[in-house]
């Protein structure tokens, strides 16, 4: 039981990747708090976990609502115990198309859900983790975090921001016993990707996604779920602040590979190219 004595929070836990993550964490002994805006979905997941002998409770929360998040985390601490694992999975991708035609509110809602939601949950969970000097946070970054995503700029911008946010938070937490990680679950066929496949805007502007599915790319959500368990267990603590990738074989990383990632400063947002000339850099700083 890799997560025994762990109280875990999973946002967007009612379906898809979030449901798989919550179930896997419960299977490994965690008491899991399931957060979502849709009561019926998370209540069904909680019931399924309990039916297997696990521990889970559902909390109806919109992660963009900071007050609601604060209240939910306080309730979780009272009812399940101190939170030591937070997985920020809740996400949105509805702003599809060129920025001169996309619905501005949909574009911004994607950014707000993906970044502000994670911020709110981190902000609520961190004081308790810091007081206990124990905790791990997993932020789901994924598509567009490190590459261009034509006609999906809101989603890509939010995921790149979430990757940088993770590194900033982790560096701020240095020496506290609390760590933050980013995770890419890969291209999983979820309700979100079904919307991209079937909506009019998705069919017009996101033709790469159906082509990927047609070619056989379809990552099972269980890979991200298993990776979340390994992160929560401490196996990948050396990679805190960086991106772990469910579909790239990261479950099989050994110590040598992990050390190589750290030594090469990989799995982070960095500018390409050689470092600046030291004399020029010194002149620019003094000027």
C-alpha cells in the first residue's frame, strides 16, 4: 500500500483521468477527497471506491471559486485528516480557433480554470502541508506546455503557465519537506477530447487530434493514475519542479535516468541556445 496514511485530494475527479487517478490512489491506501462541480459523477466514483473497501468522500467544488476551495479543504481536513497529496487535474479546453475568431470568454475560461484553479487549491492546501513539513502536489500540465498548439492557444498558454508555476512553487518550497511536480498524462480519450472531436470548432480547427487517434495514439488514463501513485509515494522526489510524462515511459525511469534529467536540467521550460557570454552578461547586469 504505497499511499497508506495519506489523505489525497483530486480535482476533476468525476471522470476520465481524474477518476482513474482517484481510484488508483485509493487502491494504494489513500483516503481520497474527490472534487468536481458535478455531484452525481464524484458521488458515483466515491461509491465505487468504498464498494471495493477504499475510503473516499465527494465534495462539490468549482476550483475557480477560491472561497469554495478554502471551505472544501477545511472540511477535508476535519473529515478525512491532514492532506498530504494534492492532484490538480481539473481542466478546461473550450476556446478553440484562431484568436481573432475564438470566443474571448471561452479562451479566458480555459486559462482561469487550468491556472487559477490550481493556484486556489495549492494556496488552500499548502499552509497545512508546511506546518507538518510533509506534502506533494501534482499539477497536470500536458498538451501545449512545451510546444505550439495552433488554434488551442488558451489551453496551451495555461498549460505552459502551469509548468512554470509548478517550478516556481517548488523552488519557493525548498527545504520545507513539501514538493511540487508537473505531469503530462498524454493524449487520453476523455470527455474533453470528445468535445474537440465532435464540436464544430474542433472539427474545423483541431484536425490533428482525430488524426492522432486514427493512427492508434490513445493513452489509457491508468498510466497517469499509476504515475500519480509513484509521485505520491516519493519515488520521483528528485524530479520535483519538473515534468513527468505518463506516455513516455517515465514509470520505468531508474535512478540513473532520473539523475541524468536533473544534471541536464531537462523537463523544464528553458530558452534554447548557448548561454550568454559571461562578460556581456556582467556588463548588462551592471548597466
